């Protein structure tokens, strides 16, 4: 059977189409046509911000490196919060100074970069806070379209995940991919212990041995059996108990911990995965040493950034419900208070304590030229972890 001529083998857009402004809502394309026909070519400043966050009172800004990549070489100026910055609702996170006629067809792609990556990074960060120092590994690529796996995993990593499962995403991040044993290997080999032994025999010694102990038997007995056979080679056991059998995951994990301990396997760690979310993590921290998380991070709610014109030809103007004028966001270095002020009236000192303030939006592009180095994901992640709130 032949495919219909216009359908592609895989349903994703190409980098060339994004750069050509084809991933646009048609009304922006028509706007360009009209402005061209009417010979209107005005300079505007556009501002991105979110009115309301899906959860909590802060978000983690992510996706701006892709936006910078898209706009490099175009005649526009771009200021933004650096990748991995904390922000709050109503705060400006990005400003673009551009000729609107040429810019209009990029609005859709720009918001897409920011909304989804920020949603994932924020959710990952919330889970990382909930885990209180225990590593979280991102296993959720399988829930999303494969074309965007690298974006998802990068945002999860920047949000604080300790590693990602997807091979191509890990390679692009410059990290080793992280994984344990799938149920499929156990089913194909016949039992948990055979699979773990085969893994130990075949897979490079640098990869930690984590036995999966819930496929056929009871978690406690499979954990002990694996620990006895692999002895010092076993690093952890993973509990991925199906929800239909779960009852109380904490009780199951406690029991496994107890039995491992009294049999001399105090060093064997416990990984928990399967349907986790931030509210399920805190009680499990008592016994879990690490978590594998999928859907709740990869399918995180997007942050609904809007992009609005706030200046036309240097004059402040905005639609109803929106404050006009290009704005800078300041944070007080003494009391932490965040203040929004017009770019044209820079804030000299904190209005609350008169302390020194720091502008948070920084310029990345000057007429399309990158004027600031973009840090690697590892550096961004480190900074994120140092700045995250200690509790949700
Ligand atoms: Zn202050």
C-alpha cells in the first residue's frame, strides 16, 4: 500500500520548516501578507509571561536556548531569563525587539519551545524537591512522540533529574544513559534471577546491576534471591509493582528493606518506579534510595506563556488586560524581593529594603548576534539545584 502523497513516514516537522516560519498559525502568516501589502513595517517589543502557573507559585524557565538558536542571524534583539531560572506568574521572562512583519510567523514556534520545556523542567524540579536528595531518573520518553525525546529529557535533566533513559537524548546531553532491566527481559528469559545473571554476564561492568523484583514473584523473595545470587555485584533492586497488586507501596518497600538488611544486604539500594508523582514521593523517602519517573514528568502540564506586543515604534502600548512598556525584572540581593520596572526607568534600589538589585533579564541577541555564551546543561542543572526551594 502506498502512503497518501502528502503524509510523511513520521509526523514531525523539520528544523528547516521551523526556521522558515512554517510552523506557524496561519493568522500570523496572513498578518505578514497584509502588513507587506500595506507597506507597514513597524518595530515592536514583545513580552512573554504567564498569567497563572499550573502548580505552585514558581516555575523553572526552560527552552530559551532553542529560541536563541532559531533567532540567531535574524535582525532582532532578545533578552530573557537565563535557561533554568526560577520565575513567578506575571513576571516578564523574555523580550524580543523586532520588526513585527518578519517576526510574526515565529510566534507559534517560540511559544512552543518555552511552554513545553518549562512545564517539564518545572515538574522535574518539583519532584526533585519532593525526593529530598534522592536521585530521580527520567524514564518518560516513551509516553511522548519520539521526535521530541531529546527536548523532554534535556528539560527533565535541567530540572534536576540525575539521569535520563533515552540513548539519543543522553548522547546529546553528554551523559551516560541510565536504565535497569525491563520486564520484557525477565519474561523472555523465564525468571528474574536468570535475567539479572545474564545482565551481569553480558553488560559492561561499569553499568550498575539493578534487579527488577516484581515480575512473577513476591518482591521480598525475588529481592533476596537476586541478592544471594549476585552478592556484592548487585547495586539495587527495583520495585515497579503494578498498581493492581500494590496495596501499600511503602509497606512493600519497608518489608523488602527489612529482609535485605537482616540477611546482610544493607548496601543493596531500593529503586522505586511506576506511576509516581510528586505527592507520592515524600512517604516513600523513608525507604527509597532513588526513583524512576515517567509520565508525570514527560507529560507535565505546559506553562501557558503568552507573547504580547508591549511597545510599537518606541511607544508603550498593549492590549486590554496587559501592562504596556518593555519591562525589566529585578531581584533584591538583600531581601530577595522581585520588582518589575520599565526598561526606560531602571530600578536603582529595592523598594522594600533599599538593598542592591540585580536585573534578571539579560540580553542574548543583539541584531541576531549572540553576545553571551550559553552554558552546558550540566552547568545549568547545577545552578538550578543550588537555587531550588528546599520544600514544595
Ligand atoms: Zn530588598
